[in-house]
C-alpha cells in the first residue's frame, strides 16, 4: 500500500479499509508474532488480537503512515505479555524477511547472501525482548529513534541505549572485530 492509501484507509476505518489494511499488513504482523512466540497457533491468535486492538484504538495513531510500525508495537507487546503469562520466551526468525526470488534466481552469490542473512537472523533471535523490539522497529520498519521512543513511550536515550546494547550483543554474537556493530546506526533515514 502506498502512503496515501494507508492514510485514507486509517482515516476511514470502515470494513473495506480494515480489510485492505489487514491484507497489506498480515504477513509482517504474523512474522512479528511468530518470531516471538514460535507457535503458529499462538501467532495467529496474537495477530488477530493485534488487528482488533489496532482498529479499536486507531484514533490514537497520530501519523497514519506509521500504521505498520504501530501495529508491530501492538503485536510485539501482546506477544510479550502472552509469554509472561506462559512464563517462557522463545524466539525464531524463519519468517522475518520475505524473499520473493524463485529457485531459478538462486545463484552462488544469493546462496552466500542467504547464509549471511541466516547468521544475522540467528543472532537477532537471541536478543532480549526489549532489544529485539527496538531492532525490529529501526531496521525492519526504518523508524528513527524519536519515532520508536514515541511508539514505545520511552525516552530517546533509552531507545538509543537499547539499540547500542543490541548492536554490541550482535557484534559479539557475530564475532565482529573491535566490537563494531553488524547493523549500522543509521536506521530510520539516518537520524537518531
């Protein structure tokens, strides 16, 4: 969906608009829930709950173009609360990045790239929930620190601190030299 379509759908918030938003964001929302819960049934339930909660509280969304990121925050919070109730945390990363390439496009270069992506995914799945959440919002949804802070109701300093610690943990996990982070700190249009 284009930004103008998203704005219009969020403002209208009728059944047709909700259906279009649901179809546009279902896969990403499900992936966020599944990456935290690692259970298909629970991820489906949380995804449904996240959409219901989002549509009920859509009037609280101030920037309609950030609907996807806002929905990801709702989803990850619902999933984390579910895990707290279950008293277990389990991450997976199988559906984090969608790749539309066909088998015919699969070359040695793409194989090497896939191995590196898989390595980074495994490192990301080992992050604590609060670090995982800010990494997803900055690098997958391309949000700036201030936007993440506003969505999570945290100070920008707390977000920066979590991102820093997440990058340090990822650097250690991926055995990068001199503690350099595997993810640059330029997510969200390079502003922090």
